[in-house]
C-alpha cells in the first residue's frame, strides 16, 4: 500500500511542467546583483511589485489599521476570535467597492455576493466544485495560465478542454473557435458544462473587446453552460483599449445570470499575493451559498481582512494607487518591449498584465514543441533567465514565451535585456550581433538602458556596476 491516496498521486496537480521547473532552476541559483550576479533572473513570476512603496507608506501612516500596533491593539481580541465565515462586513463592502472602481464605476457589486477564498487559486477550485461534477469539462481558450490545470482539476476531477487560438489573428478568441471546440468535445463524448476565460489574459497581456465578450456571453447562454471569468488582472491595464468586465456586458445582452461567475483576487491588482485574498463573485444565489460553505476550508484570516478593509476604504489612496500603478506598468512595459525590439525580438501587442508574450519562433531549430523545449533549456541554463515556454500554457504554436517584467527593478531588467541581447546576437552570428551593437550604441535610451551592455562589458557590469542598489534583487520567493 502506498503512503498517498490515489487522488494525491494522480498527477493531476499539473506541476510536471516547464512552468514550474523554471522556478526550481531559479530557486537553486537565484540572481543577486552583488552576491550572485550570474544567477538566474526570475522572469517567470507574475508579481506586481512596482507600487509596493505606496502600500508600505500607507501602512506606516495608518498604524490603526494593524491590530499589532499600539494604535490598533484595541481591536486585537475582536479580530482574533472566531468571526462569521461570510467575512467581515467591512471587508466585503471594501472589496466590492474596489471591484467597482477597477471597472471604472460602470457596474455595482453586492457585498453579500462576495465569497472569500485563498487567492484566485482557491476561487477557481471552489467554482469548479460548485458547478461541475467529476469528468465534466470547462472549455478554456489557449494559451492559458498553467495553474488552471492544478486549481480546477486536481481535487475536483473536473477536466479542461482547450479552445486553440493562434497568432494568425493575434490569439483572439472567436465564436467559430468556440463552436468548433464545443462540437469536437461533443464528438469525443465530453460533457462540457462551462467556459473559463481570463480577461485580461495571462499570458497574452491583452483584453477582450466588448463585442467578443458579448459573443462569449451569448455562446455560454445558448449552450446553457457556465461562464467563469477570471478578472484577476483587471487593474493592470495601462493603455487603451480599456478593460470591459463581464459584469458590464451582462447588462447588454440577454443572459441567464445564474450562469455567470467572476473569480478575482488582490494578488495582481494590488500586488499582494502573499495575503491570499481571493473572491468568488456569483450572480447565482445557490452558488454563493454553496461557495460560502466550501470557502470555510480556506478563509482569509480576519487580521488580513481587517487590514485590507482599511486600505481599500481609503478611497483617495485607492484612486492614487490605481492611477500610479497603471502608469508605472505602462512605462515598464514600454521600456521592456522597446529593449526587446532593439534586438528585433517581437512581442504580441498587449496593454495589460505583468508580462509580455515574446515571439522567438525564428530562433527555433524547427517549428516543434521539442525545439521550443530545447531553446527554453538553453535560456534557463546558459542565458540564466527563467522565462516560461508557450507549451506550458498549452499554446498551439511553438516558439512563444511569457516574460514577466514587474517583479524586478530597472537595473535587473537591464541585466536581463543585456543577456537576451547577447544570446540573440550569438544565435544570429557574429556579424549581425556587431550590427545590433553599433545600432544600439547610436540610440539614446533611458537611464536604465544606458548602462554599457556591450558583450565584453556585460560581465564587468554584472559584477561591479555602481548602479546596483541593495534593493535591486527581485523578491521572488513565492512558490505557486
Ligand atoms: C490568470 C490567473 N488566475 C489565477 C491566478 C492565481 O492567483 P492567486 O495568487 O490570487 O491565487 C494567477 C496567478 O498567477 C493567474 O495568473
């Protein structure tokens, strides 16, 4: 008899993937500007650290929000004792209000429909449990976030069925792609009970336009299947077009609200993944009540609820934060994609998220996923960058990589770009590399990119650059 149960050893945890292997490579040899300048740079973690200073400043200026401060300790006992599993009312109100603001105040959310979960990870599992039986499937457009394979499938027995999207139309989801995936699943006797979409998309960094979203709602409604919308990146949009939530579109097309559910968390929009604040928001009363029961396995601690409620209730702060965050993300995205473009590396045009979808198809030995894996191994082992290969996102086309850019400072990003430049230069042959070098020297660029990144200078820079601050190491210890 084995130690573990069948479900524990089923392999449905989805963690046997390059996406998670890359993190292991980073964990064993993490980059540090001073202590390990040749280590692996973590570009596989979608973490939003760009406005962390604002949250820290708010916490320092508002000691009453913490029950572990002299100013806030009066609340300690109240918060530390058992609380209602529905969550503190003040917390649910503040989260509902935040969700409204992130959606431009164009929709309202009812605090009584907010169900807490351990991050969006927990929200997905709760929804899968509440909506589908083992063996039933969600359609999911590809490429999609690799964590779904674990979060929705492992303990629930639910299946994910891909809706392939590709670069021929910039990976846009179309009604015909949905229809043919649905028909194919039916042919294979798979019971499709839901459609899971992620808007804005991880890994694409794009938003769904209003018409596409309407088509999606109509599709789910026609087929009488559930529509789960993961809107975890709603506030990471940094340029037009704006984010449109399913909550808005529901009011514009005919649909059965009982079929629509939103998964959300503060991990990306507020940059607080460690707090594990997730939300199931369902328009079905039955789902809300069932989800609430399920959520007792992974509630958000009342201490966290208390602090988060205080932060989010400061409306002026929230307004400043949302503006600043989107501006900083936009600047970082622009610098990074321009840096890549200077080495003629293309990216899918995106306007949201904490990553770019990088096109390395021309560097593949051949157009296969084996060749993509080979290239990825070289990028991890020799270039020492943990980027995530498209195959791990179930991309239907080899050669795409997701590269995260918001979990590090500018100097680390410059080092990463230098490494990419060196690598691409070597791959393309000495001549082209020299041309790229000369071209780059001529161009003016921002301070972070002004650092001398010539091939010979790179090593010196990595070991001795005065530009590095002790703060410049990416904080990348998360393991999910
Ligand atoms: C699309 C998507 N959904 C869900 C999650 C899980 O988020 P959380 O940390 O809130 O559990 C992630 C995390 O990267 C994600 O990218």
